[in-house]
C-alpha cells in the first residue's frame, strides 16, 4: 500500500513539474534576456514583453542531455540548435499579444514568451 501511494505521489509530482508548474514571468526591462538551460528547466522560463517590443533571447545550455539540444518556438516557426556551453541568441519582435511557448524537441523543457499590450 505504501509503495502504491509513493508511486501515485511521484506520478503527480512529475505531471506537475513538467506540464502544470508555471514560474513567475520575468519582465523584459532591457532588450536582452539570458536563459540558462540546466537541470531540466529554462531559467527564467516565462518572459513577459510588450507587443512590438524587440527582445533578444540568449540561451546558454549547461545541460549535456540530448533533450536540451534544441529550442523550438512552434508558433513562430523558429528552431535553434543549442551547443553545450555556448550562447545562442534569437531576436524576436512579437506583433500579436498572446503566449508563445518554447520547448525542447521532446517538450520536457518548457518556457513561454508572454506578450501583452
């Protein structure tokens, strides 16, 4: 019984960690945001910008896991290769408000660009 409860707790925790948990958004006060890819997360994972604001997202992958090799912005049709310990940047200027997610190719690392008016 105890093992079953522990297993259920672990399943719930995994679902929460990878698909439900949302961090507080970081407001883009400057035109560049540095994002560290490490230990299964993007940090910061939520970035808030204004409509029409150009923002440069610079990714630094510290995690050698194959899952972290790419970052994909599905709605923007952008895919970046992330070599280990090298910075990779992309400049974005979202024109429409909304939430634009970015993930690894397996959708285990998740983040979002929140665009407001």
